[in-house]
């Protein structure tokens, strides 16, 4: 009900447990289904919308005003909007920012993303918090909640979904190092955000972004100093190929750094399980403690699954000793893993959250430096040997 | 890192009296800090001269010193208490400056006191503009181009480099005192010159103009493990050029991309680290060029600020409380988030609502003052509102201001609006500009035109356009459909606004709305956008779907306490004090307490104060919805209306009409006291005299009354507050001029006649606060005004117990007070003003509510009057409260034990904040219209010492030697001789104008004759008295006004003299009674034995004397 103009198209939102919200159409008209999740960030909707990790998810924005700064050509994290649907309370009618070139509404329409506005997003968020993330449908064509609910129940579930290939690049590409090239990294794109290779390249890394289907041979073909697995959508338990690839790389002694989905796959490669969180972590205000330094960082999160690893003590694996390096202080969820060799030297690590930020605070950017340090010590070690 | 074990006691410095730029937000932060430190088992020693604060309640500290916040007095406290640490970052600039002075004087080192929070070096790095700029540049940030100046020559040279216009900012002044915009050399000489004088380091910064840029603020919190979080981002709707305190501000920032926001965030954290604020909160201000995003760091406050209070209320993250915890060693991850109780404080709050803060001004009190808004803060208060979107929050905030001019109004005919002139008017920021912007939109101005004129961000302009479109729909609709009504409510329209547009009353709209089931829901401020469940019921209304008000616990009854709204002159922190006390007392008595208020500066709007908090406008509509919601939640015993000042009192009748139970004094009794005729009958029945009076609507009528009762007369429009428009008139001509003025501006008309009272010239004015339960009167305190009659009681200094009244007179006062309380039917507090003239005790006024002086009386007599009042209102008797130990077992404030200390209250005036359009300071003269913003208390065994302390706390100490200038009106000449002779005998040099000098000489007092301002400088460049004052060649000024009326005749000399004294901070006494008190004060000071004593020690002494 943000726009007072008359004749707005009505829109209907139905959750899989039957709770219904009515609002107005926002973005494209039509019907869409996905997993309903809420995101608590107050800035960075453009980055959120274009984050491939949101593939097949309907994102509820808790911040009421969305679209105020329009859309620009620099802040996209991938080539398109990935969310399956968008729920906001008060969309901007007029964007205002010196970099804005289009409106959010235009982009949603152009890319066929169905949204709904004018709903009590707080009530919806509280519902998801209490009942957990669940399937949802949004429609501007259906007016009967019962009929829409039936279609919601027929739609696919997130648990068990393997979505990496759907969001990954089809062809490998290279992001050159800024300045002098120091390292080569093979980055497997499971839904990678543009800022990740950017932050690596700023540190003298030549990033070879490989498709999700890449094999160990493909990785080794670029003679990497390090291997990287990106963030991405889907259930880590439904993925086997990349886990095996990672295990092979670890056996080959290639230093590894993983983010988000890359953390979950690292956990699985090391023998831990993963599980689905009730309603996930999606926001840019999450406190995480780096247990190696005792420092708290405020971080960007976007994950519905987590690694099930013991918070205390190290676990011995065939690859070395694994410990939980980072923990979310809100709920003690595992937010990072590190693998050390018998001498206690760091071999590989990963985090569940987003040091590349975009959107979000830059507190965790040091992890890219840690990756550089890891590759530095590892290459010098190899040369010595 | 856990709590430090090497700190056992902490000295906390408060912020002193409420002044513009430093208000009760520091009571909120200080109270939080004291609470936290005591909970942590530390001994808390507090110094604050402001008796109206909650923090100076004896239960909030182990030793509470209501003493002046000057290095001399604070050193005495340190010497006595020997604290381990000093926490000075929670008491505003006053506390910070005092700490700096103590450090410079070597006091901290001498007594081994560690400054915690921010170090001296960090404070200097943060506040010294040059150092700060260097830090910003080293961190890769940008500052506005600027030049630092120490002399007029520097200023002029810098002007060539930067070009006009330029911003002039003196260093180390508070609330932007002395800063301004220079458009040409004359401006620069004037503003820069006084800036050099105002800065304690004679330092002024000139800056490139970034007027019209977007303005932002971030609140940062850091712990000693170097963890930093951003608590809140704030965006100013008014672009750069208007002081943040005078701007409409919004939280969170709404027009930034994540990249821009993160750039600010990175800089903020780098800055707090580089400046070296070890622990605690600070705020950093930024400007963004809307054309290209260029980001400039403006300044930082290395301490808790006004914005911190706003940010705390806006987010639910209690900055001062957390700052106190990190100051004593905790890290953020060790501190629990109070609201979720399951997550730590080491996070950044995220909002799923919009907060709007709007300033409240008092230009009507200073008609000569220039109402243009600049970088120099002029507002006296603020209101905050929360909504689920900007339009809702904005409209709620405007009605929270309680000014009928504040909310948008579509009543005016369209033809009255002229686009061109409106666009011209909105170019210059002023109070009420936003409404003019709305009018310009109505008049057809395009968003581009509005942006060009105001530089208000286009997104905000569109939101205003959106509000207007909804209004237009309301205007055009053939009928008010449920959809349209719902839409209007969703964008914050009040029933009254809708009613005005549709030609219906607010009551009718409310009835329709309720019939249709269109009611607000209440959401919760939870720090986390609902990611975690909130355990703290901190609510705001919104027209949304789902409400979050929880059912009341079994067997509990709720009491709803209505607060006092935004601070204004005449209604401020004193009323918040009473509301908070009521809440504490009623919680103790077993009620569930529910606070309603919209002032973000206050303790009452701390979610820790009451069981439930509703951050809502204090209008009938909003309060009725809260009552409804709470009645759904469980039983409500009633609503308390008599503690928050005139605001809730004004709602009492409407609430009662809607069937809401009002506890305490009934609306009928309130009406009885306010309606002159009815009140006259109450007095007549009790046989009590009032000054002769009458009412008139025209000059001939008024003249007839004046002649009948005799000049001088006190005239005032009816139905006004704080003595608005009140004047003392001595003759026909002045009376005619007065009526002409007020009839012309509409304050006097057929429905609102002028009240004409006999003015009791030589009377002693007396203020009384009492408590009545229907049977027994508890006389809280009897205060004797020090100034002559005719000065508003809020501006007058006073003494308690009264210094010249005998027991017999106090008994007469007691009998009269009881008769009035009984006659009106008071249940709770009442305040009466008496005048004692020629041995007749006249009743001037009675208010059946908590008064401004309740906290002063409570502190001076160690009796929690407001707490007792709350319990009386809910049915307990005074006898029961005596038994329960809430009130003393015997006696009352009229019978203080022998040896009780004397408390002197002094008012603090804001004259230095207001300039006329041509840049002169407004006249610093007291009159029947209240103009003070705050008060201090001097407390000691004898009057002279107490008075000297009050002066020191309000204006800086009286001088011990030097030159005293005397110039008094003829009628005062006889009374001045003796005190001036005493001053001369103390060794002061007396300066006087020729006439006064002659009178003094005839009485054996030698004086040096100085030139009057009207005489100009002498042939050899001899300075006039004004020149001497401006050059600080005078140490004390005694000047009583020569004219007969305030604001009437020009009285040029006196005006120039007093203004010069205000500008140079030289103590200036403007009444003969004040002179007598000052002489006693000087004597006490010269004896050199002024000590300090905590309230707790005074109470112990009193208890001992009772048992002896």
C-alpha cells in the first residue's frame, strides 16, 4: 500500500503452512515459488539481489524502505538478479543516488522477478523465525490462497537441492592480478560473488574462475598456489563431486580457502556433517569471534545450512587436525574451520560467512590476507623442499 | 576480558544545568552509568549541580554531591572521596571540560585518579580540529579544506585562501556556541571575533562551505580489546548548514548504498582507533556531496552525546550503559543484549522501522531573536517518533511536538499558496520550514524546484509528495472508504488531520475508524529486526497487521503514566523526574507500570525505567489507542496525568470523556483551578484573598479595570503557558500598546480575554509544593523567591527553607494551602504561588499537578515527593505513607529540623544562544515570561554559602576581588547603598556611572566614574562601561533595569551592559534582592571555608540531629 495511486495490482503471498499475506504487486507480475527467508541488512539490496546464493529463495527484507538508491552498474555481484521472489514493505517510488541509473522496480520487471509490497514484513519475519524457513508462493494472478497453497506444496524443497551448476559460470575465465602477480588461485564457482575475485586480485592473485563441474585435473591444469570454493545455493549434503575434488586437492597439499558453501564442503571433505538451520543467518550485523585472536568481527551472513563440528578441541582427520576457528556469538553456530598439519602449521581454512562483504562490513577482509600468507608459507615450504 | 579489579570507586561528573545543546540526555546517560557501576559493585561518587535530574537522587550513587561542576569544587570532592577513577565521557562537554581542567591543574595526578573511557590525549585528538584533521587524512579520509586561526589577522588571511562563504567554528565550545556562517568580511569579523573570545584556547577554524551537502552521523562503540561496532546511522533531512540538534534527523540512514555506508563505517572505526578512545561511545559526523558522492569527515565527539541518547532510543542499544561497562573493563562480547537476553552486545543493531527526530524551538520567547537556523544550535528540545515507514514516523513526530503549527495542514485554501514566494522562503532554513516545503508542493513546485531551493534529498522530497498525494485523495474522495482511511493512517495522518480535511471532528473520525476496526498495532523495538525474540516490551504503534503486546501477568494491574513530551521552556526535565519517580514507586507498590512519552532525551523513555514503554506522541488519539491495547492485555487501574506537566493534564478531560479512569485529582478539579471564576469562588469560600483582577478584550475595558485596581498591573493572555505574553504594565500608554500588540497577533480575542491583575510591587513571592490525600496535607516545601515580585517563578532564584519568613507565616501558608487543596478536591500534588505584601498573603495561582520545583524540593528536604504522590493518587493516605517510610514519620517540609541546610535554586538563562537578525545578543533581562532552560541548586548550612554555590554552578564563581560596576534604576538607589558599601569594604573597586556615583559618594562610598555607552568614548579614548566589560576589565556587574516594563522601552544603556556581561560571562546581577544575596555569598566565599558535602551525609546529619 506504499503507492497511493489507484488500480494497483493485488498480490498474494502464501506460506506452506497456510499463513497468508496480501499486498500489491512489485516488480514483475506473475507467480513464483521458493524458500522464504528473511534478510536483516539495512543497506545493499542490489548486492543481495544479485548474490547467486539466493537462487530459488524468496527474500523478505526486514528493512521497510527498499530501492531508495536505485540500481547502478557497479554494485552487482553477478550478471543477474537471482532471488526467486522479493518481499518488501515500502518500495521507493523515486530513487536517489548519484550513481543510480535504473530503478529497482524496472530491474525486477526486466528480469521477470515477481515481488510483493505492502505486507507486514515484520509479522512475516517473526513467523519464519518461530516456524523456520519454509516454502512460499507469491502470485499476482491467483486470488485464492487455497489454490496457491496447493501449488506451494508441489514446489521443490531446499533440503536436498543441488543448485551449484545452475548458478555457476559455463566457461572458465581469468580475473587478472592487480599489479604484480604473486599467486595463482583456482576458484571454483558455486555461485561466486564478483567481489571475491576482486578482493583476491587486489592482493596480487590471478584468479582462475572454474565452473562448478571442474575436476581435480582442471584445477591442477592452472597450477594453482591455492584452491578456493565460493559461496553458493543449495544443500551441501546433496553435493558429492566437489567434496571429492576438495579431498583430492587436500591430499595433493594445495592450500584451500572456502567461503560459505565452500565452508560447508570443506567440513564435509573433512568428515563432518552439515545440517539445515531453523531460519538461517541472513544479515550484515552478525557477531563472529575469531577464536585464533579473540577478536569479534561484525560480518555479513547468508547461510541456511551449517557444519556440525565440535566447538571445543581438535578433530584428527587423514588431512591433519581440524578445529573450529570462528563461532557466531548469537547462537554458537560454526562459522569457520581450520586445518593444521602435525607441526601446527595452517594448511587450509574456510569461513561460513562473507569476508568479501558486498553487502556488509569489511571487518573480515583480513581473511584474504590470511589466504595470501597461507600460500606464501606454503609455496616457500615447497621450494625449500 | 572481564571487569578490571583495580577500580573500586568511580567519580562520575554530570552535565549540570539544562542549557541549549546540553539537556536531559545527559541525565539519561548518567543515570544509566551510575546504575551499571553500582550493579558492578563499585562505589559511585557523583557530582552534578542540577537538582532536577534522576541521577542526583541519592539512591543512584553512594555519594551524591549537588555541587558546582567547576574544577575547584570537584577537586574538593576528589580530596574527600579519593576515587580510583574518573568517568567524564557521560556528562557532555561540561564534564569533559572539567576533567581536562582537573588534569591540567594536576589534580588527577595529585590524587592518583585515573581517567577512564577516553584519555586526555584522546579527547584532545578528537576535539582539536587540526589534530583531528590530520588523523582523518592519515587514514585516507577527507576533511573540509580549512585553516586554523588564532587572531583576526589569521582569519582575514585565511578568507583569501578559502573564499566566502565560510564556516566559522571556535574550538572547545559546546553545542556549536559561537559558530556561524560568514558570507563576507563583516560577518567574518563579527562571528570570528566572538569565536576567538568564546574558545578557551582562542582558536577558531575556518572551513570551506559544504552547505547543502547530505549530512550523516555514525554512533560508534569500542571496547578495550579493540572491538568496535556501529550502533546507529543517522541521516539529516535538513542538509549541511543546520546544526544537527536543529535538524530533522532520521535513523537509519535511508539514502546510502552499501558501498557508501561501508566507507563511512570503515572510517569511523579507523578514527576511533586512531584518536585512541579506548572504551566507550563516540559519534562521527560526515557530509556527502550529492552530486558525486565525495565524502567528508566533519567532526567527532569523543564522548556520549545528544545523538547517543537518540541512537539508544532509536535502536534499543543503550550506549551509555554499555559505555560504562566497557569503561570498567568488559568487552562487548561479554555484555548481554538486554532486549534479546540471548545475544551479546558485540553486534550492530538493525532496524525494521524508521525513526524521525524533530527539534522544538522557543522563538516565541525571544521575539527579537533571528529564527534562521544555522550551525549554532537554537532548539530547546526534541521529539522522536517511530513508524514502520518514513511517512508514518514523520507525521507522528510532528504531532509529538505539541505545537498546533507543527503538523502538515491541508486546511488552507489552495489559492493562498504562492509557489514563487514559498520557494523563496524555503531557501533559508527556519523553524517550520518543512511545512512550507509541503505548501510549496501543494502549490505545484516540482521535486527539482524543491531540491534546488532546499537541497533536501529527492527521496525525502518524494516522500513529502507522497504524503501530499494521500491528502489530495482524502480531499477528493466522495466518501471516506475503509481503504482510503487505512491508507491515510499508514502514512501517519492523525484523526485530527483527516477530520480537518473532511470537515469532521477528530472524534467522528475516531468513531468511524473504530467502527471499521481500523486501529494501530504495536510493534517492538528489538535491536535485531525480529531475528531474535524481544524480552523487553518497548513498543511503538503502526498501522500494520500484527500486534506484539503481551497479556498481563495474572493478578497484576497496570498504571499508565503520561510523560511530558519534548522539552520546552517551562516544561522540561523536572516533569520527567516526577514521572520516573511515579513509575519506580508504583512498581514497588506492585503495579505494572506503563510509560508513554516521545522525548528521546529522557530517563522515562529508557526501556529500563518502566515495565512497558510506549514511545508515542502524547495526543488524545495516540494515548487512547495505547489505553485500548493495554486494556486488551489486562486490567488497567488508571492513567496518571498530573506528573508530566501541562501536556498530560491537557489530555485528562478527553480521556475521562472516553471513559478512561484518571487516577488522582479529577479533571473537574483541574478545571476548577484553571477557570478563573470557579477558582475565585474556591478562594472566597476559604476566605483567602487574591490580588484584585478583571478580564478584558479591548483597551477601554482593560483601562477601566486598571484604573479600578490601580497601576502597576500584571497583564497576560488567558490559556497560555510559561508566562507567555505576560507583562507588568505601569501606565495607560503601555497598556494600550500591549493590547494593540496582542489583539493584532490574535492572542487576545473574545474567547481569550486578557487577564488584568493588580501587581503586588513590593511583595515577597512564595512557591509551595504540597501533597494532599483528601484529609491530610503534607507541605512539601516553602520556597521564598530571591528576586522581586514579577519575575516568573521559573526564572527566579529561591531559597528553601524560606530565609525571611517566620513560623507564623509558614503556618498561614500551610492553612491556605490546605484550604485550597480541599476546596479544589486535590488527590496528589499541588503547587501554589503566594505573594506576601503588607502582611497579607495573596494567592496568585494554584496548579493541581506536579510542578517544576518538585525535584528541587524533594532533594532539598530528602523526601521523595513524586513517589509519595503516585501512591496517594492510587489511594494510599499520607498517614499510611508515613508508616511505610515513604514520608517522614512526623513533620513535613514546612517544619524542617533545626540545622537543616539551606538550598538555593538558581535559574540558567539561554540569552547567549540568541542573536537578533543584525547579530546582536538579545536582552538579558528577567521578566514575568519564563525564559530559563535549566536550574542548579546550591546546598549548604547557611544562605550565603548556598547562594554562592548556586551562582558558581550557574554562571561561574563570583569574584573574590576586582572591579564591580554599579548602575541601578532610581527606584533602587536607596536600597543599593548598604550592600554596595559592604562590597567596597571587602576591598572591591567600585565603578559607577555619574548619577549612581554621586549617590554613593554622599553615603561615603568612593567610586570611579565611568562613561555611559550613550556618552561614547572619551576624548582620550576612555572606554565606555560596555567597552570595559567587553575587554574584561570588570569582574561583577550590578545593573537593574531603568525602564518600567520588560520589552517595552528601549533602555539602551542597560541592554548593552547586560548583553556585554552575558557575552563575556561576567556575573551580572539585575535585581536589588539578588544584590543582597550576592553580598552574603561574597562574604561566605571570602571566609574561604566553603566545603562540599554529599546528600547522603546531609541526610545522616539530619538523622543524627533527630536522635540527639
